[in-house]
């Protein structure tokens, strides 16, 4: 099973209105275990690469609620609206 790093952004007024929530999914790298993924999100040497990618995607900073590791099944269900992260 694949695991992905997912950034969960804080709820905005628009999110409250439509019931959604902004997420950013790092498609690279992927991990074969949740432990591997969690080690990377806790590793200070990995932060600069993650932050650089977020800044390139979101020039205006957005408040982050959480950074989590999610398996592909849960991620797919979340994106379809049947499960939350």
C-alpha cells in the first residue's frame, strides 16, 4: 500500500460555506509504510523541500492545520467525500 504526505489547511470561510477543506497531497515521494512516511514528516532535514513545494503551489501563505500520512485508500475516499482525513 502507498502512503502520502498530506497537508490539511485550516478551515476558511469558503470551506465553512461549502463543507469542504483544502488539502495538498505530495505525490512524490510515496512510502510503503506509515512509519516511513511519519519519519519523513518529523525529520527537520525534509522540511525545506516540503515548504518549498508548498510555496511554489501557494504563493500566498495559508494556515496549516495538520501534516499527516494517509494511505491511498483513505485518500481516495476522502477526495470522493466519503471519509475525512
